[in-house]
C-alpha cells in the first residue's frame, strides 16, 4: 500500500503553460525535516505504488494525480471545483 504524503510546497518553472510549470514538490516529514522531489521522481513513485500524494486546503484534501498533455506526464490534483489548481497555488519550497 502506498504511503499517503502531504504536499505543502512546490517549485515552478518560469512558464505560462500550467501543464509544464511544476519542477518539484515538497513537504515536511513527521520528524520536522523537509523533503523535496522532482516532478519526475514523484510521478515514478506514484506509478510504482510507493507514494500517494495529497494537498490539503481549507480543511479539504484532494489527491495528486498524473495527467497527460501533449505526450508529457505532469502532476495535478483531482478536480475539486476550486481554482486555481491546488498544486499551483502552494507556496514555493525553500
């Protein structure tokens, strides 16, 4: 079973296409240390069943899923009716 891990920050690329904007995702481990993964590492972890990522906003949680755009995989959240995308609205990882 995949570990459920909360994403609390991202790093974006300087592009305007939302399908190409996330470079890294990150968060905080239970011991307080920070973690960061490239989008490619996160996608591989989801596909292998190692990790399942989620984003919490306003008391609601949504899963991070893999999507395709122009033949390229990228990360997004499941639709929750809120805009902008939950991942793109997270603060930058430091």
